[in-house]
């Protein structure tokens, strides 16, 4: 039994090993074909993709990539798409994947399949699906293809406003990417739309075409130059600037070697001569224009020929031309798209615009919310810091008062104890022969000495606490300690008044200075005393100046308070630094910050 199981197991392993497994060789071929397409070697890419057997692709990812690349290669080689069975594989896969770039491409090329099969609604629908995804991935080349094809479809269906909106986006992108060729194409298309809109837009059309001409002059592109010249000649003819129209057509003839493309230009020249009253020349060029295969060119030329014949009295010819004009106009009208298709396209474009607007508004609301949160946090932080700073100032002032009160009490108590010790020492000396009395005095003296040591120890701890509070004061803006006092408000008032009146200067009186120094010492553990102890060469005016610096006033503000020039303030600083025996490179406010 065990042997049978062993044999079956070996047979199973052998069977599994015989199953063909996918290799990465096909994926390498697909990657190489993708590279060739990116480098514009479209025929080589199509040849390589033709060597790939769809049956050799085992994973959905490979099958989808192959389907998309082959559709793309067909499109780039101008091979007409006949059905959408291939591209559907790619669309179905990438719609459910996280690769948004490939998803946008899949929908674009599905749109191209619809476009080759004359399904306008399907084309626009897929382009509309691809557009927001391509915008999200910022695929510039794909966005250009989408805008170009979508704009053309809208323009040819008479949706001028919608087409202009699409080409406007294409123009902006090309300008940002310094893509001169696509920029020129967008300008020409927008100029053509302006001409279709009527006389009120002719000047704008001219500006766009002249801008396109300027861009082309820096780096020539003959096909685009032909399109630009033809549009410019048409515009000048519409505007009645016939000489410029004829000159522009001649420039067009110079660079256009294909005479089959002259017919539309002949219509422009013939119409220009007609407007100038040169009917023979007009007839010559209009008769050449009717040889065009375009129904639009034919009916335009026959209409002008009928007008010329009527003016010249050739009424029978005029009737013949009118019949031809009506016949070709009817033929041209048959090429136009049904109103239902146009209405559907307009509705689709409208819904796309609504979607983009709602997306923009949702992002706008999100940005407003985030900005509001940031502002709220910032304001809360400022308020919190303000109240924390106020609390810190109040706490510091309370600690100062408490330390100074306790210090005063301990110093007074220490002095009393020392006086008592002196009296006991004197009594002990007077009772030298009385041993019992001396023992009693010594006992009391030892008690007093012990109390003295305790008081000295407490006083030392208070002094250490005082030093720590002085350090804490360095972290607080000094002016906040006295900004609510009347003397500080008077300083601000004098500063503002002297700034307004340059003639009559207000000054601090002697009692004002005394009040200012007293307030500063009250909230700073005697700042002026510590200053004088460290730099004993300073005089009263120096101390007053140092107090103004300590309060954070700028030199220009100190000049207003003291009623002097800013230059005098700088000289005063240097004078004080000399008295402190400090180098002039050191700033006085840095020294005072550490006192």
C-alpha cells in the first residue's frame, strides 16, 4: 500500500513538472516593445508585438499589457481599429488595478477605437473617463493627446465654447512645459474658433496667430507654418484686409509644394479680389478653387462666382453658379453631425465640467478646513503662550516678594540673635568668678549660636533661591515685568509725543527716573544694585541708560525718550562699554542680559 502511494506521489510530481510554466521572456519582450513605442519606433514595436503569441501569456497583467501595447502600436502606425475586443481586455484589467497611468491610457485608446469606427459619443465618453485620471497622474503626453482629440471633436461638432475650453488647457500646459510645437497648435486652433465665433473675436484671433508666428520664427516647422499662414490669410480676408490676405496666401504658396492643397487658398485670394472690385482676377482664382474636392470650398467658390456674374450682368451664368452652390451646400450639410449627437456631447461635457467643479470645491473645502485648523492651533498657541507668560510673570513677582519678605525677616532675626549673643558674651566676661552663672550663660549662648547657624542656613537657602529666580528672569522679557506700571506708560507716552513733535522735546523728570529705577529693582531683585556691584565705575546716567536697554527699547526709541540723536545713543553705548572695560565689538544688551 505504501509503495502504491509512493508511486502515485511521484507520478503527481512528474505531471506537475510537465505543465509549461510562464517565463519572464514574454514580459521582457513586452517591456522592450513599450520602450520602442516611447522612443517613437512604432513599426519596430508592432513587429515585435506580432511575434508574441497571446496563448503564451499566462497572467492577466501580461495579457492586459499586451492588449494595450498592441492597440497603441496599431494606432501609432495609423492602422485603423476595426473592433474593441482587444482593448477591452486592458480596460477591464486596469479598471480594477492600482496603476492609474495605465488605466488612463487604456480608456484613451478605447476612445481611439471608437473614433476610428465613427462612434463619436463612445469616443468622447472614453476620453472623458481618461482625462481626470491623466490629470491626477500628470501624464503630459497623454493629456496632450486627449486635449487635441477632444478639442477637435468638439470643434467639428460646432461646440465652440467647449472646444475653446479644452484647447485653452492644452495651451497652458504647452506653455508651462516650453513645448513650442504643441503651443503653436493650440494657438492656431483657438484662433480658428475665434473666427468661427464672429467679427467680435477677430482681433483676439489675430493676436493668437501672430503669437504663433513669433514662436515658429525661432524654430521653423513647415507643416505648422502652413496651417498658421492659411488661418491668418482666412482671417485677413474676413476682416476685409485684402492686401494682407493676398500677401499671406503668396507666403503660403512659397512653402507649400503640394498644388492639390492650393484650392482653399485660391478661394481666399478670389474672395479678396472680389471685395476689392477686381472681378476678372476674382473669377480666375474662384474657378481654380471649384476644382477642390471639398464641398465647403466648392460651394464657397460658386457663391462668389454667382455674385461676380450677377454684378457683371451675366445672369444666366449666375443662375448656373447658384444651382451649383446650392447643390454643394446640401452635400456639405449632409456631412454635418446629427443634432442628437451634438446635444449628447454637450450634455457629456457639461457633466464633466460639473464633476471637475465639484472635485475642485471638495478640495477647496478641505484646504479651508486644514487652514482653519492650522489657524486655530496657531491662535491657541499664541493665547496659551500669552497667558502662560503672564502667569510666569505674576509667579515671578510673587516669588520675589516672598523671598524679599523672608530675607528681611531672617536678616532682622539674625541681627537680634547676634545682639543677644554679644550681651551674653559680655555678661559671661563680667561674671568670671561665678562658675554657676557662667555655666548658665554658656548654656544660653550655645542655644543662641545654634539658632544663629539655623538662621544663617535658612538665609543661605533663600539667597540661592534668589539667584535661581534671577536666572529665571532672563527668560522673561524684562518690560513685561513693569509694562502695567504708570512709569512705563509714561515712557511710551514721551516716546510717542517726541516722535510727533520734533521741536518741543519732553523729558523724564528726576522723580520719574527714581520711580523707574525703583520699579525695576522691585521686580528684578535690585537689578541696579547688582549692576553697580559688578561695574562700580558707572554713574547715574549710565545706570539709567542701561535700564532703558534692559527694557528692550531700540536705539531710535531711546533717542526719542532722552531727546537726543540716534548717533548720540550709539556714542553713549560705547562710553558705557569703556567704563565697563569691555570691547566695543560686544553689545551692551548682551552684557545686561546676564546680570
